[in-house]
């Protein structure tokens, strides 16, 4: 996967390479992008239990520079939509650039964080990697960002139903789910994939939270997946 399509730009310390589905990805070197690409493509960590179809509406919470966003945009096609939410400024610039170089017009990018309230909150910037910035106080360096709830953001965008929601919010996953309360209660999010490895009890917390909304919940290694029960039965017959 990593042996083809590398085009270094030494002056700006950026690289561009081809992804397995034909998309191109631009990123700053050094970075954690290899881990993210492996998770999204080789391991299919966020779509292990379902196939994304043409016309799907997908919410990418913690979009980083757009690896999962690009994959979903290609799968969802022109009739679909990907709402791509990333709070950190430099990551968001690369996200916009990656949307541009791939020519997608079915992506809605938003520089913001998602949580269980709306307003402003410090984003704590990690010195360990550009994919580890968090609303949790993990460092001394911080910058204020706009925060929305999933419920509030979907109302603003007039999106009634999400086919897939992916969450990797660096430890704030439960807060994102709490901010999705109304949509979860009304079963207007059909499938959810959550990175649940940021602290020891996170996976159990996520499972317990989603089970209360009558989702079929599956744990697999460091991820939690939730499907509406009718979606789970459909997937079992494919």
C-alpha cells in the first residue's frame, strides 16, 4: 500500500500518495497517517460490519486530514453526503486540500468539535501527534474551538437521518454520543463505529450507553459498533 504513488515536496514537508481506492492523500511529514490509513483501509476498522452504499449520509467525527472522509465520499457517490468534522486548524487545512485534489463535491467540511454542549471550549493540542488533539485536558497548549452537538449540527444542516456515524474524538466519544441523544432515541443514526481505546473503561462505557437505546452492539478489539437491530439482521443475511 505504501510503495506506490509517493511525490515528496521537500520545501513544504508534504507528501502525496495514492490510496487503495484511487483517491489521493496529501499530508505533512512526519505524521501518524500510516496508522490511520491502515486502520481505514487494510483493517476496515470503521466499516467492518456493513457496506456503505451509494446515497448514504455519513458523519465523520474527528476527521483528521480526511482519510475516512475520502473513502466514504467515493463509496457514497454524488447522491450521498459526508459531513466531515475536524477541530484542529492545520489538520482542517489538509482536509480541505484533500477534498480539493480529489474533486469531491459531496463532502461538507466543518472546522469544529462535537460534544454534549454547544459553544466554545479549549482544544488541547498534542505534542505527540497531529491525530491526538482532544477536548480533554491532555496538554498545556490549547486553542478555543467551536463546539456543536450532533443533534444541533444535523438540525442546522437539515439532515434528518444518518446512515453511518464514525467517531474518533481522542477520549471524548461518550460526550459526542450524549450530544446525539435525540437522534439515537429516535433511531435516526442507523450504524455507528467508535474508536474506544483511549482509556481502560471506555469500551464498557460506550457499550452500556448505546445498549440503552436498543442498538445491537458489537465489540471487536479496540472498536465498538452499533446497528439498529433490523440493520443487524439484514447484515446477517448478506
